[in-house]
C-alpha cells in the first residue's frame, strides 16, 4: 500500500505518492483543469492514479492562514476532501501545508531551475513536501 499526497490549488492539483515502505514521497504529476469548479476530470484522474499506484490512503494539504485560522482556500480544500472520500472510499487526512509552496519554490531556486520554469513544477513539489511531512510524522509516532 502507498499513500498519495495532494496539493489542491485553484486550477491545479499536485500529486505525489509514497514508496511501498512509506518512507519517501515522489512527485508524479500535476493535474490541470480549465476552471476552478470543474472537478470531475480531476477526480477521475486521481482515481486512475490510486489504482495504478495501489494507494490506500490520501493526505491532502490544508492551507491554513499564518495565524492558524481557516480561510477561503482551506474551506475549498475541506470540501474537496469530502468529494475525494465519497468518490474513492479512501480515508483522507488533512495536513497543514503552510509554506510548502514557498519551500518548493526555494528548493527549485537552489536547484538552479529558472523562474519561468518553476511554475511548471511547484504544485508537484509542494505535494511532495506535504506527503513527506506526513510520512516523517508517522515514522516518528511509530518510534514512540
């Protein structure tokens, strides 16, 4: 079984999956949609990836405000969680994603990826950061 990490944005969803041992996260793709409310194809693609990668659980980024409150983006993510759970039947864990996009952008900058190319990858890398944070948390809890 693997875990899928998702970075849900207004027109994209970054997707990452864990290795079978639940140690590392790898980015696999960015699902793009023409309009924010058009989710049918996005959900269908996520279902395909769940089958392809034998996913048993999902971690979805929760974009809280810096003061730890829930804003409009977080509300949309919570609504997306409900759709995911209904459609896939899998448990969806919400994971605080504050600053993951900033961290992803910084990592790409340090890797020498030009600014104009970073937009192509930032959502997928943010999904990796979300999932890796969750995997590291799980590993720490198991050691306790």
